[in-house]
C-alpha cells in the first residue's frame, strides 16, 4: 500500500489539501480494506458468509482485518481484491473533489494520473 500512500500524497499536494493528510489517508485505506474484505466474503458459500462477517464486523484496524480475512483467503486473493478496491476508492475520491478544483489543478491531476497509469501498464 506504499504506492497508494505516495500516490495520495502527490494528489494531496496537487489539490492543495490543507487537512490532516495522514488521517484522510488512513480513512481511505480503511475503506479499501473493508471493501476488499466484503468483496471476498461475498464469494464464500452462504453458510460461511455470516460467520466470517460476524468475525470481521468488530475489527477497525486495516492490518488486523487483513490478517483475519487471510484465514479464509490466500494472500494473492486478498491482494487482488485490495488492488481493485483501491482503484475504486481512488476514482471515487477524485470524482468527489473534481468540482472543487481549479482548471490548473485538474490539468495537473490528469497529467499525474496518466503518468501513474502508464507506470502500472507499461
């Protein structure tokens, strides 16, 4: 998730985010972990879903959530789900803030996002 953090740090700089960057990063990361866990849990047979949901429902720490989910899924499955979840959360965040940005910020953000995508898909 270091790439996710550095990507967000760069975006925060581009958009001139003035709030607590670490807090927002942690909130977004938590959402990513929760979405990834939920998407994986949905793939379980119905009789197992409730048991796993009950086990993870009281967990708020992303690392602990990942460890718990890894009891039921291998690390690769969780990493793939986390990657997809991160992409979705990232896109939703960008869409949420887009209307509050200047034309210059939007251009810089688009350029940055294009460069990140080209690094992921050379």
